[in-house]
C-alpha cells in the first residue's frame, strides 16, 4: 500500500550578511509523521496557489514558527512591541491552505503557530503576549504543564486502548494564545489557567490543532501517538474517497 503524502508548511528566515534567505523545517516534524508511516514534503510559503495544485496531498500540517501572526489579521492593533511578526506572505499562504481544507475536506493538523493560524482564520483572536497580559497564568514558555482533555479526545484514547486520565502533561513553547475562539471550533484541551490548548471542528473529517508540540514529546507519549494516528486515518479516508 502506498504511503500517505503529507505536506508540512515551512518556516522562513530572511537574508542575513553572508547567508541567503531560506525556507526550513525542524526535523522533528518530519520524524513524527514519518514514524507514523507517512511520506512528507515541505510546503514553502509561496503565493497562494489554485486548489488543483494540491490535489496530490493526502493531508496538510501547519507547523509552528518563532514569529507571530500580525494582529491586523484579527483586526487588532499591535499592543506587544516591538514584537516579532510573521511575514504576511506566510499568513496568506497558510490561510489559502486552510480554505482548501474547508472546501475539499482535506485533513489538516495545526501545531503551535499553526493552531493559532487556524483560530485566526476562523475569526478568532489571540492574546499577544501571555507573560505581560496574563501574568498570573501558567508559565507557557519553555515549560511542561498539564491540560485537561475534552470528551472527544478522551474517547479517542479509550478507543486506542489507552487509559489516559482527563489530565495529561504537555510541553509548552509559546508566548501567545487563543483569546476569542474561532467559529465552529470545539475545545478539546485546556490548561489550568483556562487557556485553550486544543480544538477541532466536529463537522470536518479532521480539522484539529494543538498549542503544544506533539512532535517534540517523548516517542512513546500516548496522546501524541493517538492524535497522529487519528490524523493519518482521516488522510487515508480522504485518499480513498478520491479514487
């Protein structure tokens, strides 16, 4: 049986003295999906393309990134200054992939910054800097903390033979977070300070994201495996539906 083909968006670094601009992706993303049996191709943030250009993909992953989505995309002013803002070209490219996923039902999995892009695309907003705007909350940068799972992801764990507690430990590498939840999204993970850490669209074959990095969790982490397998199962179903 042919392996599934998953496209993962890349990060971007502008030109520096002695170094050309480049697209790149951390190897952990590739390993995470390859270890699940998929093949991976990298999707540089080119100008939005026609949907037919992506018919060969079985699934899409929006990766995380250091820079943040400019607040203009959710109709707010910059309040965290000077900030480290993502190039608008990348945001528009990822929005085009999100639109494609909605129109064609292509499974899509958002990780960290990709999770935030999904929320903004659906009309949600972001907290621009958690340490200064919610200083009483959980430490979300370079840490590990528990999240409480929603009913659907809890049932997935049971169906896969895992007896996960409602509360699981995840890693955390972000300083922004969901403020207003996007339209049609159902919360599936929340941290102890009530920050949304995972969601899905129950009316889509697989449109889900997490604020943490499952690809950087230990290899035997049950939730990371369960989410990957649910995504790849949806990718397989999408591929079969096109035959």
